[in-house]
């Protein structure tokens, strides 16, 4: 029979590895996000210099500020815009059928019947450009989510989570939250249940009564621990 201590040892190793992965992943994402934001600023600077230069003058500080002002605007827009909305495109075609057709025209190459000046096509192009510009803020925010994940793993109630894993493993079935609380009556369920659900292999089952179970993969991992220990 698997004992509690072996599960606690495995859980501590899993927590440390996941916390480390999220920490270094967050650092990599942060570096990537900063690089993308710098590239975005450079792109805006160049576009502003050549597109607005004839009216605003070719003063580098003006176009540098334009790029700097756009960065917080991108974070604001990304927070308020649904990614699903930006991924939905509709274009207008120049034929009566309404279907997009690509064909080869001798001497020209591959062409399409999409009308590039139609409002729908222009709107789709603007959404594509906006989606690309939001990549910097998305990567940047993903880095901080990984940092938060690493921090939350380090604060995990190891004793409570290990006890819940042990109870689920011994039961070999789904246990309702009330059954788990009755078996581990010394833990704080408001803290332990959200934490234990973040462990790979712990499955939340909402069917009444709602509860938790373990995947076969996690059960196999725990079983191998028992075999190695014996």
C-alpha cells in the first residue's frame, strides 16, 4: 500500500520542477516580449518618420515619442479586445459568386478575385496588423502569468495536497469534495482544493456531487513510487 510520505516526496519534487520551469519560462518570455516591443517601437518609428515626416518634420525625437506612446496603447487595446474577434476575417470579392477563387494568370502569377479596396477586405487587413502588434503585450503578460504560477507553486500547502492525493489514490474512484473533507478534516479546503486541482493528473468532475479523481497516468506514477520504494 502506498503511504503518505512517498506521495509527499513526489509532490515536493514535482512542485520544485514546475516552479523552476515556470520561472525560467517566464524569464525567457519576458526577454522575448521586451524584444518584440522594441521591434514594434522601431517599426512605428520608421513608419512615422516616412509617413508623417513631410507634415511633422523629420525630427527624430517626435517620431521616437510616437513609438513610445503606442506601447501603452497596445497593452490597453490588447486587454480590451477579444482574440477571437481578431482571428475572424471576412473579405469582399469582385465577382457575383461571392466565393474566393485563386487562379494562375500567365505572365502575372497566382492571383485572386478578392477586392483589396473593399471595406471588408481593408477591415480584415487591419485586424491582421492589429493582431501582430498585440503579440508583444501578449508575450509580456504571459511572462508575468508564469511568474505568478511559479510563486503560487512555491506557496503550495504540501501536507494538505499530498493528503488529498493519497486519499484519491487509495479510493481508486471519484471522491466528492465532502468525502475528501471528511477524510482529511484538518486541512483548509478553501486553500487546498484550488491548489490540488493545478497538479497534473488531478481531474475535477463537476457532475453532482462535484469532486476529484486521478488520471491513470498519475496513478501509474504513484504506483511506480511504491514499487521502487519496496
